[in-house]
C-alpha cells in the first residue's frame, strides 16, 4: 500500500480510477463533483489517456458507450440530475453488455435541486434508471478510502459482469478531506492486447473471427426475450455473490439502524452515544445498494425496531429494508432531505421517540 | 503582527480552519476583528459556514453569499467587504480560495494589500499530493504570486492527516518549510496542529518546535468515526 496522503474525495476518486487502469473519461461539469473532470482534464493525458468535456451528459454517456465498445476502461462521473440525463444510455450500455464505471456524487433533488449532499437517488440508481430489464450494480462508500477501493474494484466487476457499475457517493464524501492510501496502479489493457483479453470488444474481425455486432433493437420480440434470458443469470449471480455490508454492534441489538454513505457515520456516532446510555443499538451499513444486502437481515432475533436512517423524504432505502425485514420487526424512518444533513444528536432524539411510541 | 493577513495555499491545505482559528484568537486581544471569506471557487467547507458562531463572539464576517445561505453565492463581491480592509481599527483575516485560481479574486482589492500593514501567507500541508515536495510548493507559490501580483511573506506549516496526525507529519512539514524558505527567502512563521492531536504527541519528539493548537470548527464530529 502506498503512503497515506490527505486527499479531497473527488480528486482521490479520479486518482483511484487512473490507478485502476481507466484511460477514458467523458464528462460535463456539475457541482459537487467538478474536481473529477478538472483532475482528469489535467492528468489523464499524462497516462496516454483521453479526456473529453462533452457538450452535455447525454453526449458524455454516449462517448463512454463508444469507448467501452472498443474495449477501453471508461469512467463517467456526474451528480444526481446529470446522472438522470445519462440514464437513457446507461440502459443502452447495459442492453449491449458493456462495462462502464460511473461515479455519482449525489446532491439534493428532485429536478435541479440543491448542491448539498443527498441520498435521494436511491430509487434512481437501484430500481429506476433507464428502461427495460437490467440492473446497475451500485456501491455506496462511507469514506474516501472505501470509495477509492470500490472504484478500483468496480472496473474489474464491470468487466466481469459486462455491465454498468455505479459508485454512489454523496456531496459530503466528494468534497471532504481524509487520509487515503491509494491502490497500486495497474497497467491497462490497450491496443492489440484488447483483442486477446476482451474478445467481446469491437476490434474488427480481420477475417480471423466471426463479426461482432452490438445490437440494442429487436424487432422480433421472441428474440429479445431469448436475449434477456441469456444475459439474466449474471444478475442472479450478482445477487448471490456481490452483496456487501458492515455490521456494527449488531450482536445484541434491539434497535437496528440501516444507513449507508456519509449518513452511516452519523448513525455510528448515534449508536455509540445511545450505547453509552445503555440502549442496545446497532448498525447495518450496506456497501452495495444493488444488490441490496438482504443476507445481513437473516438473523433478527431480539430486534424490535429497524430504523432506516437516510437523506430522502420518501424513505427510499426504507422500502428495501422493509422487504428484507419481512415483517419480523417494526420498520421506521429517520431522515432529512433536500440537501440537509442529519446530525448524531437528532438521530438519538428521534430514535428515543420511535422507541417510546406505543406499538 | 500585520493588520491584514491573507491566507493562501493549495486547496485542502487547511486555510479556512486556520483562518477561523486566527480570528477567534485575535478576538481575545482586539476589539474589532473581521474575517473576509473570499472562497468563491467551491461551496463546501468554507469559513462562512461558521458565520453565526463567529458573530456570536463579536467577529464580523464578510463573504459573497446571500445572507446566511451558504450555497447561494452572489455573482459579485459586496462593497461591504471593503470595510475591514479600509478601516484601520480592524484586525482582518482574508481567507482566499484554493490555488492560484481561488486567489484570483484578491486582485480587485490589491490596493489594500500593498502597504506594510498587510502580509500574504502560504499554508503548506506536506500530505497534500501537490504540495508534498519542495518543487510542488514552489510551483504553487509562484502561481499565486503571479496571479495576485503580491509576494508571499510567510510560510505556515499545517501538515496533517486529520485524526491520524503524528509527530512525523509535523516534522515532514517543518523540513518542507525549511527547504522552501532556503530556496525563496520567505520566512517560516508558524506551525499549527489540531489541539486533540497535539495532546497525544510525545513532546520530546517535537524537538522544541512551537506548535500552535487549533480547533476544528468546520469538520463535523461524526467524521471522526472512521469506518
């Protein structure tokens, strides 16, 4: 591991992507992730890569589609409304089974919203997004170090599954500073190597193999059904193998928080504060949002209350929590939204109110 | 000590935390104290986030946001900002935005910064990738001086790894400041560190270096819960 440096989230994300072998970046400015394109515009060419500031998010995502089709390691980044603009072609990329890594530094919504941190993209990234039957694999880092490690891994996961992989950070993680040990640089697969190592890439058949074609339009519906059936097992595999979460003081917990991203750190301080008062509280922190870590909820013995702590009005995370709890405990919500953050004292106070409520 | 202090540096070097600490300390000695937050480069983690707390201490806070709404930046600098620059009764700290691009906004106030009552300082964090070497620091100093037309009059060592800071980080910054100082003639004027980290340090290893304690006003407590 490299020596630790003090880095801002966004610049660390971009560095981690380059170290993971990313050589193609396409983007369009939007707060709070602007340091990513700024960094890439300055640094990527030094590694033989290409940076293009597109005229819009829609153009950027379609450039990414092209570079991914050619076998490149591609990064896109944006923030909530910008990601919404990209969703049409994220569906397109999924439909032709190409790997792309997308960093979403979430901010308040709906619409143009605010520029402060939010988690109200949960639906957009896990069940919403573009049209049709596909899934986006979504990681949710809680620290800059974890974000770097997830980005580094995401390129491999995207290529293994040949599917878009999203890193869902929030404005706080993108903008704050933390000590980071960057993952070791790997040499990207480039040029002629792509033909050998990425046989699915469009590298020209040269009369040496069957032609490849990427096709996202099926006028014969039965063929489309067959095509979906052919790729669908990878999503079942992802649900079996990619679920990740952290347990924090869950063993004897009667109250269980579920929180991800920077909010999980706020919940963690609340857990410690309540434990000091003798309240048995724990935290399940999803590291993957899709697939949702249902396995974390297998044993809920002794748990009376499960509380989703999140930055969304609707309780977007709460819905997945309720599905995983399957009626075995009461499920409640502690939330702020629109770019407002929770603070640990507020979480503690609202938890006590929930516990006092008559069942 | 100069009446106007301009705090510049690479982004993430700790300018805003230092600026807030400076005015809080100045207020203990002086009646009229002001902070001018000229960071128009980035809406996160700016000194104006603690406007209310500073005002409660009697410190005047100037910036370009609309009232207390820290994310609604006006596309102009209010003329009110001139007050603590013109009025010689004020002890004033000017918190510039990061890098040369963040310092650019200083240009329109140059006439207040040219007299002997003002000094521009450069904060060095040796753990930031771009200022971890002498060459990196020199490059940033040169660009900020070119951009503003002002000369850096002092170096501040603020090398840290937040809650993982050790004596070694401070010593790394001391060496960096010493070498930059030798190359440029700019004196190394102060060294700062989070008071909570100083408390954990073996004072003997600090070899007599005077480390001034600071409190972290802008960083929320829950960020200390490392995952």
